[in-house]
């Protein structure tokens, strides 16, 4: 029997639904696998739907990677697993702080040290910078990062700019006024089963002991190269503002709240003025930057890649 540890955090249940679909083939009779699911629990729990100011106030700590207190893990830190799956959503271009809490804890590091790790994210559309942080943490903990699965909302950048905050701030997820429903589609969630089928096969062949991706050829990790530059610039600006806001006080502090209002106004102005110009510029420069963009896309799609050569093998 092979043992898999699944460490996850999901506020609305979206990421857990992805993991349910992925894990189904591994939980089926005769899979030869034991699955242990560890759901990370912040104390106190984050609210959902989010009150607006609490949502904004979560920004500095998310970017700084500061975790709230977590409930003790139910799994023993000394547990010995053949494979670890880490599932996390993206918050403000960063891994949800709860995952950072796990990755920086002594127990978390002990559990993943020397182990093959598969990371899974389900978010709006911007996960690149967050995954860079997770990769650094995995390296620091001595884990062996083997695969990454990224699921995103299929709506356009404009549509999801409206539908994602509406979902998070009101709890309403459905389609409205010509906008699509928020979140990863049910079809994409169900399609995550292919990763479970591929992992089951890989574990049967002891592939977790080799040093290569197990989920290649399954469109696990498709990067939209139009978002690479925006994410890099956004993350740089987020880091500066997060540092400033944290210097002004703890969450809820009046001075920090005032600066947050200023930042919001600044962001809206930026989105209305600089963003359209930079989009035009990017479109104009695209033919010149073709090679550079392709190299960047290929880098961010590692280790699992975006090709579909093995899709037909795992579509049962
Ligand atoms: C505070 C907060 C910030 C978020 N920031 C981002 C972001 O920067 N990029 C992104 O693609 N999605 C972002 N999202 C959406 C989440 O990644 C995720 O899709 C959503 O919260 C549902 O995930 P869950 O229910 O599995 O936790 C954010 C969500 C929250 C709550």
C-alpha cells in the first residue's frame, strides 16, 4: 500500500471539489493507495462572504506570507508518506496565508522533507507569482516538487474582474447580466479525475521514486502569457504596499485603514488609466517579444507542462 498525504485549504470548497475529483480514482477499491486528508484550519476562520474591509485588510498579511494561527494538525509530524499533495487557492497573487503557515511550520517541513510533492491550485487566473513562492518554500524544506496543476476561471479577465469579487463579497456565484458564473467550471473540476488516474498508474509503477513529472501530457499547467508581465508588475507593487501598510499597524488599525483607502483609490486610477495603455503597448510589442514570451511561458509551465499528448490515456 502506498500512502498519500493531502494537505489542503479551501474556503468556499472549490479547491476541495477539485481534490475530490482528483482523489476519487485513488480512493477506489483496489487502488493500492491509502489517502490521508489534512484540512488546514485557521483560527479564527476567515469570514465568507467577506465583509469588504476585512477582505482588503487581508491583503498585507497575504502578500507578506504571514499565516494566522492554525489548529494543530491531526496527522503526526513523523508520518511517513510516499507522496504529498498540497492544495491551495491564491490570495492577492500569493499563496493563501494558511498554506504558508503549514509550509513554514516545523511539522509541515518534517512531513514534506525528502518527499515527492504535487501542488494544486484553483483560482481566478493569476497563480504564477504565488507558485514561485511555494516552490521556494518547498526547496527550503527539502521537498521534491514533482508536478503542478493549475485550474483557472475560464471567464475573460474583464468578466472575472467583476464576477470573482462579487462571489467573494456577496457569496453569489451564478451568472448574471451576461456575465458567466464565477469560479472554475464544473467540467474542469470533474476533469481533474485524469490527474488521479495518472497518479494511480504512476504509483503502481513506482514513478514517485524517480525524479520526473508524473502528470506530463495532461494539460496540467497552462500559462496565459498575456498575464505574465501583469503578474510580475502587480506582485512588485503589492510587496511595496504590503510593507507600508504593515508598518502602519495590525489589521483594523485606523491609520492602516486610511492608507488602505488611499491605496484602493490609487489602484482604481491605475486600472482606469495605466492598464489600457499598457494593454495596447503589450499588443503592439507582442510580435517582437514572441521568443521571450515563449521562454517565460515554458518556464512557468514546468514541471508538468501544457501539452495534451497523454489525455486520451486517462479519460475514463
Ligand atoms: C482574499 C482573496 C484574494 C484573492 N486573490 C486572488 C488573486 O490574486 N488571484 C487569483 O487568481 N484569485 C484570487 N482569489 C480567488 C481564489 O484564488 C479562489 O479562487 C477563491 O477564493 C475560491 O477558492 P477556495 O474556495 O477553494 O478557497 C482570491 C480570493 C480571496 C478570498
